[in-house]
């Protein structure tokens, strides 16, 4: 795939997110995909593999949100080679009624038509304040 194809794939993933669907994402991640949450807070780390991402990181996030699935709206896409960089903003409410509208810069690496790596940059203080700490036992299971 070229940069334009990679950009189109990531744009479709965010279109699904806007509708609270996740099919394009799950259908296009590599088995050995890695999601890196940058920073030095409880959610930071590497989540390796489809299971660790879908049921570990994203599963825990879904358990906290009133709608069950996160909604993220992208407004800028930059693609070059295997990389697509996205600026986005969340549009979510937690089960406790708090707004969780984080701002993101996401760096996606696509290899042979499959998502191999996602690197997330966001407001870590907002994550901890609204979502609370990431459970250590889930992180250990997700990193394996």
C-alpha cells in the first residue's frame, strides 16, 4: 500500500469511531500489533497483540464509558510512506457522567496493509483525573 492507501484506511477507522463502531480497526490490525501509550503515568506502556489491545487497553476503556465504545473525531491526517499522523479529539462521557474529551496525536504505522503500530500522545493528566489509574493487573496481562 502507498501513503494515500494508508491514509484512506486510517480515515475509515476514524469514521467508524465517529459512529462508535470498531470493525475497520479490528479487521485491519496485525496479530503482532503494538499500541504504545507514551508518557510516564499509569496508562503508559506497550500493549502487544490483538488481544492485549482489544480486550486489555480498549476493553478497559470501554468499561469506563457510558456509550461502551469510545468516540474520537479526527480533523487532520498527514501521510508519508508507512506512516499516518492524526490529530483528533475525543467525544465521550464516563459512566459516572464526567466528560472525557481528550486531545490526541496518533502515529499509525501500516505494513503490508495491516496496522503494525500505534503511538498515542495525549493529555495524561486528564486521563488520570477522569479515568483514574490503569489497573496494574490488566497492564501485566496486556504486556505479555
